[in-house]
C-alpha cells in the first residue's frame, strides 16, 4: 500500500477519523461532523515567508531527515540552499538523514553526497549535539515529522537539541508539521523512574500535539537539564486543526510504510517489549502481529518474517508466526489494548512473553502487572483517567491549533 497524498485523503479518511481531544467521542460517520478547510494544509516548512527572514545572513544548522520536505517534495535543505541560506551542518535522528537505517541501528557521521554538507548523527552515543559540533552556528532549525507517540524517538531528539541550544545560547526554530494521529490523548503517563530515550517526559503514550506544540511544552514545563529554556520559535502550520486528517508524503521511518501502520503504531508497538512480532521483515510492518508461541486455533493469520529493507534480522526470522492481520482494520481513535491482552492470554510461553523493554515502552510497571493479573481492559483504562485529565489541562497551555 502506497502512501496517499494529502489531497486524496479527505475522501478516504473522513468516515474513520476519530482524532478528537476527548478519546471517548465516537468515530465520525458523516461529513457534517468534520470541519474541513477548502485550502490544503500548509506545513511549517511550506510557511517559508515566516522563517526565511530569520535565517538571512545566519550560519544555520538543521535537524532533519527524509520527512523534511515541502509540498512539492523539495527537501528543506535543498530549498534553503536555493534561497542562498548558509546551511553549515545537517544533524540526523534515528534512521539517519535519508531514513533508511533500521530501528536501533548505529548511524555514522558522514557527508550528504548531493550537497556536500556534513551530517552528524544524533542517535547512539551522540544523542545531544556537542558544543564543538555547534561551533559557528548562529541558529538551529528543526524539521522532523512526528507521529504523536511518546516512544517515537524524534521528540527525544528534540529534547536534546533544545537542551544543547539552551546551553550554547543558540536560538531554535521548529518548522511545525501536523500530527497524523490528530489529538488522540491516551495511555498511561510515564513515571520518572522509567525515563529513557523511548520516553523522556511525564506524558501519556499518545500526546495529541504537533512537534512544535511539544517543543513549547518542553520549554514551558522546564523539562530540560537544570530547568533551562531555549530561545524557541515555532513556525506554525497554516489551515490546520487537530481534528483534520493528515496523510504523510513520505515514510517517517522504514517500518511505518503507510497511514494504517502510523495509526496502529502506538497500539502495536507494545509488542516490541514481548516475544511477539509486529511484522518487521514483512511488507505489513505495524499492521500485523504474531509469534510461533500463539495458539494457532485462535490466530488464523500466518506469516514468516525474513530480512528486508527495514529489518536485517527481524524477530522470529524464518519462523512461522500465527497472529492477526490488521491492515484493513478501521481507523483507531484511541490506544487499543485488546490485541496485547489477547496475545498474552493465548501464548504458550507466558513466562517469557514480556521482556525488560516493555516497561520502558509503557513507562510504568503497572500495565504489565495488570495484564498478568487478568485486569480487564476497561479497568486498566480507568486507571489512567486521572492522569490523562491532568495532562489535558497542562497541554491546553501549549496548543497552537
């Protein structure tokens, strides 16, 4: 399934989108329930009249990857150079500048063959730009497409870039982009003791903000080291509201190939902390799940992971897995737990179902304990509500749309 461009997605998604700030609102079933602009959404990168004057006669560093494109698919780096902006260095997040590296794969520094610019990796041992790497830079630009989930590491990279900018007195400009999961707010809040690169802040698993709004929250809540704040400018999207459907022009990472995978990502990523595959090593990454340990009577979908462009050594490589195909499942407007619970209840290897990574993904030990103790999904969800209500109040202070 190829990605659908923004101009087509309105007729496709309007019957399914449920991305309202209150996740208990039912899924839409008519056009009258949906506010649609007659004009196409303009990303921060396309809103260049607002940021080009801020970059004139400045030495610029930029954090971006393959998602940093304008509506005509010109890469933002190429666009800036065409406007005679003095781009000095490219900083690349997880998956690299071209977005081809596997999840967790070490990405090395290098040069962009097209522009000759130096590329510095912000993944692995060098998650935060060093002082010497920022030497001579007057302003930093940040342009990455987030997907609205706490454990998607681009917002962790944003944290470290903001921290480095604050420490070195360098202003940061975020070119904002819509959240393809709208304003779904759901899941357990991260507890401080489980802070990691896949969860750095006390937010729910689905945060319902754009990356620009998220940057404002990091600053406003003083989450940076020593409660520092960076000089932050957010270049907003134009003609965008959170309840609008938004389809990405390019894959945000190798294993999120289409709209369906992006919508299912938060719910299925829990399996990354278990012995269940999420389809890495297939053509349906984050649209299927399964393992050799699941009951073949309860799971009639069969697949065999094999090395491919997004996974050099996928989980259960070459093994027959039994699971479910969700590639045609209706669009979610919440974090879905039923697949995780069903898999745990039907696995032949409960002792080794969860691994240590699950707690980092969940941001709490409670979820694993609840599932192991047979707590119902409704009661699990109830246990999040107080924290979610508090987060929504905090979030309201940083919204741009």
